[in-house]
């Protein structure tokens, strides 16, 4: 199926970039270190800096 509209934003490409960045950031880390990575990310991305 061919698209008929021009896309300015490619969601699939964006998600792939994020996944690649996460894989690079967590490469070689232990499971505990990976969990801590996501906890830091969650706290950083919340409005008040703490999990909800």
C-alpha cells in the first residue's frame, strides 16, 4: 500500500531512535543498574521530579 500524503513526522523512525538510544545507554549493565536507569528517567520526566 502506497501512502498518498506527505509525512512531516515519522513515528516509527522516532520510536526506533529512542529504542536504539536506550539500548546504547543500558548496554553492559546489570539488571539492577537497568532498573535504576529507568527509575532515574521516570523521576526526571515527571512534573515534580518524583514518581506518582
